[in-house]
C-alpha cells in the first residue's frame, strides 16, 4: 500500500480481454494504484491485491484456465495467496484459480450449451470476507456475466464443506433474493456464483464486478467488492482472522 492507496496488480494472459476493464475500475474509477502484470513475469510488483481477469487465456484451446495455470506469474500468485495475499479471479480468472488448485471444484459448460451474456442478480451469502465487507448478508447485487463455461460443480463432500464453512460468497437469485432455478443462468450447483478459499483471502466468481463499477455504464454494484478489498487492505486484517469468522 503506497500513499494510502491500495495497489492492484492485474495479470495479463494472452487472450485476456477484461484486463483493461479491471485496470480502469481500480485506477480511474476508484482512484487506486494499478499495474499490469504480464503472464511471463515472476514479480507481482508489491501488489496488495492480485486480479486474474476475464477473457480467454491462451484461447481456452485445451480447457478454460488449464494452460494459464502454468504461466510463470501463477507461481507467484500461488505463493502470494499462501502467504495471505488477496486474490480475486473473475470469470476466466475463476477458472484459472480452480485449475491452479487455489479453489475447489470445476466449471463445466453452461447447461444450455450456449454463451450467456446479460445482467444477473446475486445474493451476498456472507459479509465476513475481504470481498464483501461493505455488503450485508442477503443483499442483492446486479452484475453482468459473459461466459460459456460457468456451470460450477463439486462433489458432495466438497459442497458440504463449502456450505458448512460459509465459503459460498454469492448465489444467483431473482431481484428479491430468492434462489431459484429460473435465476440460475448456467446450471451452477446450488446456484453458486462465487466461492472463497478456506483462509478467506481468495475469491473466484463468474460475474464481472469491474464491468459494473463505472457510473457511466449505469451500474455501480461492482464497486462494493473493490471497495471492500480496499478497506480490508487498509485495515491489514490477516487472512486467518477472516477464516475464523467464516467458520463461526
């Protein structure tokens, strides 16, 4: 953190297409520091928060996120996360986090077998994370999605652990916060839209908060996630403290 500002490091993979969106939201909308981190770099440049953006890393030719997981920068991201650093993976970034083993489960093809691009409603399931600290549990946010493989799946034991430890951060819902099959855009298990790791310092989600941050676009609910991260960095709360809160 420099001069009271949170420093966001936005990773750029070949095929990323939301890196500039994330950079713009962090630097120009929220007034924080932001730097691009090229996938071949082994230096996170003292970032307080690492953002794995959406897009089609390496063209998704093998499997979404499967090649990006082996990029040199990911070794540093994994080390950063293990040391309690704040990491957020958005859309393709979520897929990369799963491939890298930083989060459990997999993302399958959308149940419709179609690419889905529209706004959805998300219910905040917990406010006890670095990413939702300025939200309240049960609050409904409107964020856009744009993906063909966002169908979250995990085995029964993993799902039971996620639910029991309060690690489901967001669920797809209707405008009133009701979690229904009709509100699920991709067939995701239990309407899961985003999860955190056991320590509470890594978040993966399919919806795009960076695309709902600039008032010029007509939606600003995404700012709550970024502002929550900024406040968490400023407070210097260790990941372990958040993990303890999640378990209560």
